[in-house]
C-alpha cells in the first residue's frame, strides 16, 4: 500500500479527523486506488500514531461510501461506478449553477481574473499531459465558483459532495482523450458569461458542462470495464 513519505501528525482528541482528511486525500488523488485494501496497522505506523484513530477514520470513510468494510478482511477502497457518476455529477452541477447565480451580482474583477488564471493553469497542465496537475487545477476552478457565492451553507454542502466527485478527476483527465481541451474551452465560456454579468447564461453553461463531464466519465468507465473484462 504506497503512501506519501512524510506527514508530521500531532496527537490530540480530534486526531481521527486529521487521519480521515489524510486518507480522503490519498483516495481522491489515487494514492489509494479503487480496489486497494487499507491496512490500518501500516497506516498507523506510517503516521506514527496508534491504530485507534485510524480505525475511527476508516469508519467515517465507510459511512461516506469511499471505503467498503469486509468481514475478516482489511477494508477496501470502493470502485468508481457508473451509478456514482450518474448520481453525483448532477448534484454538484446544480450546486455550482446556484453559486453562479448568487455570485454574479457581486462578482468583482479580481474574482474573474482568478478564474481566468486558474483556467490558464489547467490549459498548461493539459498541454503537458500532467493529469494530476490538471485535476488539481480543475478542482481549484470549481472550488472558486462555489466560493464566489460567499454562501457558507452552500460551501458546506458542496464540500460534502465534492469529496466523492474529487477522486473522479485524475481518472477523468487520464481516460477521456481530448477532454482537457474541451473542459478549458467550456470553463472559458462560463467565465465570459459571468464577466458580462449574465448569471443565467453562466449557470446554464455550467450545468451543461457537468452534463458533458458525466457523459465523458460514463463513456470512460464503460471502456475501462470492457478492457478489464477482456483481460480477465
């Protein structure tokens, strides 16, 4: 089970939450891949902590659907399924469309510049075929969309959904051909609409973007399943 080389944890009553956050990041970034088992003792030794907070963190991951418990075996990271894609993507699309509508009235030049800067970074990562960097830049773009609404309740709800959507990012940029260039172009159209003060158009473009993301992910998942079936 490969894990990052250095962490630097401190003890405390909420240590399990930090372990949860760390394991969530590993799952989202593909360090812990779908189908991989989480060996709690290995994680605990690596982090320099006892096994108890790791066990508590894993229980939270199971509740979130990121990990599956199995009797008499180590828990396993769940696969990204077609159902996950079909159920989660429309939710985050609707939340971000709402954010755009709320944000447009107070959208300042600095926020628009930030969105353009992040999208340029995404384009640069796509050009270099840096899939991890592209996934991170893409996450930053969509986080900025939510943040622009300045609605803490909306941010909390979106973060809860995004922890599951996030791990589709690297898979998305790795698997779907010229998807990176298409996402950059779709982001640009959204930014242009918001910069023009047209929240309705920005929201519609954003929801359409997520519809296309869902279609691309479902196609990539189907291709992966076909390849795995042929290999078995």
